[in-house]
C-alpha cells in the first residue's frame, strides 16, 4: 500500500502534533503531510498560531501562500474523515470559493457602520446620518441569514459538524443577532423620528445597535479562533 492509500484517522492525526519528539503531521483537503523536517514548524507550531496534528483545510483561507506549499512535504496518507467529502467535485468547487469568509465581513462592517453613523449623529446633529445608520443596518440584516447559512455549511464540511464550545457560541450569538436585528429594524420603522427628537424609544434603538455591534465583534472573535487558534502558554522550565 502506498503512502497516499494509507488511511489515517483523526485520532492518529492528533497524536502526531510535533511536540516532545513526536512527528508533526497536518492535514489539508484530505491528505496528511509530514512537516516534521520544516524549520517553519518548530515544536509542531507554525507562526505561533497553527498547531500540528490538525486538519488545516478551514484555516488555509487566511494563509499568505497558496496550497503549493504542501508539495514540499511528503504525504503520509489520507484522512479518513475527509475522504467522503473530498470525492465530490461540486463540494470542492464550493469550498474553493470561500463563501463564508467572504460573506461574513458584510454584516460585521455594516453593523459597525450603523453604530458609527448614530454616534456621529449624536455628536454633529446631522439628521441624514440616522437614515444612513438604518439603511446600513437593514443591509446587514439582509445579508446575515446568508452568512449564517454559509457558516453552517462550512461547519458541516470543514469541521466535521462537531458541536464544540466555539460553534455553540457562534450559533447562540447568531440567533441573538438575528432576533435583535429584526427587533431593531421594526422599532426604527415604527418610530422613525424617535432618536431625532431624543425620545426614550430612540435611545432604546441606539442601545440595540450598540449591542449588535458587540455581537458581531464577538462572532468575529470566535471565527478568528478557528483560523488562528490561541497560542499555548509557554511552559516554565
């Protein structure tokens, strides 16, 4: 059996993390590579972010180089968990588009822009900024379900649909974002001039937009931990 035909389970991959003398293996698109000899993987860690013994397929979108970098390393075998997924060219074509990393930026940016417009209105008194804030928020709310859908597909395909604490957090925050977004938009539509006239309902609308800004930032932080895993604390000698 050739190396590429050798099947490697996720548990076997995890054990080869490049630490304490163990070999350093990483998986990408169903293939497992041995990076033990690379000077860029000291102690099983690359750039102090990416850990050995992991499937790096979902993290690769943020890499500054293309997948040809893996040609430098010997192939150890095929990751069993990824075998079925990798056999489908349509799935591969979808993943190559990176739909979730692309779409996720829009609701984050638009929500933060909405909050910024409202703050500027309070500082400058320019009435048109309130409308700008509403339309930015509305656009973000329209795109949010698409972002959630692409995120769910990415979770299913790239992460083996394992409901870890990170994904539970993302799911909970996503639900809160949708509910708060719909509530805020309806509230603004029914009370268009409330913030301009400094009414209580207008301040509630303002507070909800600020709260949504916190939600999207938290979602971005959780997403960042998937692409750039937290660094392990250095051991004291």
